[in-house]
């Protein structure tokens, strides 16, 4: 019975004994909340142990397989340019848990809410968007990227808990992914999902940033070309149309000189 109490502290799932257990062992199992299995005298404990290990290993293999499949599906969504919202929906439907994808400023970019947390959707969004509620380990985005990890955090909303991980791209935490559920519903599978999903979201966010930077460069080139007068009116009109710029609206040109060089009376 003393050994059972020690095993219970280690978090064992149960205990099996060959033959009829002693009353003291039964009482200890009930007190510790550990399931106690009685086996026939003919039972082979070594074979039972091997079978149990096979079940555990197969479960871990199955979890890894499911998480990898999810990553592959998310990568396909990213390649199809469907956006973070579709990715959040897939993560939520796969796990049955609520999902939030936030940027570096904790603004929510995409989300999906499971039925068991939908009633607190606004509260969750407000709580997770507060910088004070971001785990201290993630407050420095560069440090968070260097030691990426998954943290479990209790929300001050009902009995909700979340797994949160940084979304790392180019050596910097570009955002955060959270998986939210009531109580202790977040296990090994959910941790692997958060890890794989954060990696997939990093690809999507890096792609979006690259597109944005390319668009800025093109817009800058357009302005430079207009100022230099190297574009014909037709070329300028076509270029403006591609970038959704209305060349027919009213315009004003303003030239600003360095104020330090102006006379005091002209400032």
C-alpha cells in the first residue's frame, strides 16, 4: 500500500495485481484514486507490460501522424492563399478547441470558437488582447523566437485554459497562436497541434509580409517614376489602375523645405 501511494504521486494510470489483492491494498487504491485491476493467477505480467507499452507507443505514433497531417493540410491552405481565417477554422474543427491567431501587437487576425466556449467569445478576445495577460516569457519577441515553447495558462474566465505558442518567422515572434478549452481538456495531442500549427502560421505570415513589402517597393517605384517624368500618360494610367489608384481625382502638390534653414519669421 505504501508503494501504491508513492506510485500515485508519480501519476500512474492504474495498477494490476495477480490474484486476490489484500484489503489494505484495496483501501490504499481507493484513497489514492488509482484504478486497481485483479488478474488471474495464470497471467503473464511481462507480456501484459509489453502489450501496455505497445498501446502507449502506438498512441503516440497516432498523435504524431495526426498532427503531421494537420500541418500538411495547413500548408496546402497557405499555398492556396485562403488566409489565416481558413487555417484557424481547420485547426478548430480538427481539435474541437477554440483557436486564436494574433499578431505581435496581440490584435486578433483570425479565430474559431468551439461551442463549449462560444458564450465567452468577447471575454476571451478582450482578455487575450491585453498585453498584461501575455506570458512574461513571450514579452520579448526576439527571446521568444530563440527559445520557442508552448506554455499552458489559465484564463480568468470561467474554468478556461489555453496553450499558447509564438509564431516565429525570420528570428522573431511575429504573433501568437492559442488553443483554448475548459478545464484539463488540453493534452499531448493538442500540444503537438499547437506546435505544428504555429509553424504553418509562420509560413503564412512570412508570405504575407513578403507580399506587403513587395507592394510597397512597387508603389515607391511608381511614385519615383511619376516624379521623374519617365512614364507616358498611358503607362502611368495603367500602372495606377493596377494599384487601385484614381488618377482622375483632385490632387495637390506640397513642397516642404528643411525648417532649420528657414528664417525665424517664416516658421
